């Protein structure tokens, strides 16, 4: 994995641990809801992660985009599927998504070790 991926994963893990040290019941439930919502159900995990990625791009949340890119990678999303995901996100979100698209491609390349 590349530096971007390693730094993101390390920071996310560190801060999630820190948050859980003092989290109240509602925060813990919210984190659990987020996790369980992406579990296998009527939709498979891959589809849910692709939906999460599109929503994150449209909402312009770079941390969310990185997280869902990683999960899409784990779920076996291929290059052609990812290009269609990016196309849908840009179509729905408009040109304001383009800077996030650039960073998403850079992160996806690192996940796939593209130089």
C-alpha cells in the first residue's frame, strides 16, 4: 500500500480508538449502525460500498471517499466498475466533485499500486 493509504488507515484507527475511550452510548450506537448498515443484506456488500462511495463523493467528504474506496477495493470492485462509479458521482454531483474525483483516482491508484 502507498503512503496515502497507510497514513489514512493509521489516523482513522488511532482516532476511532480515542473517540471510543470516552464515547457515550449514543455515539457507540451510531458507529455500530454505520458498520452494520454496510453488512450483507438485501444488497450485497460490494453494492452498498459503491453506493457509499457515490454518496461520499457527492457530499464531498474526502475521508469518507478514502474509506469507501478502501472498502470497494476489498469487495473486489474492478477498474471498469470504478470508472462508472466516478462517472455517476460526477454526473449527480456536478463539476464541484471534480477535485474530489482527482484525489479519489490518486487514492484508488495507490490501493491498486498503480505508478
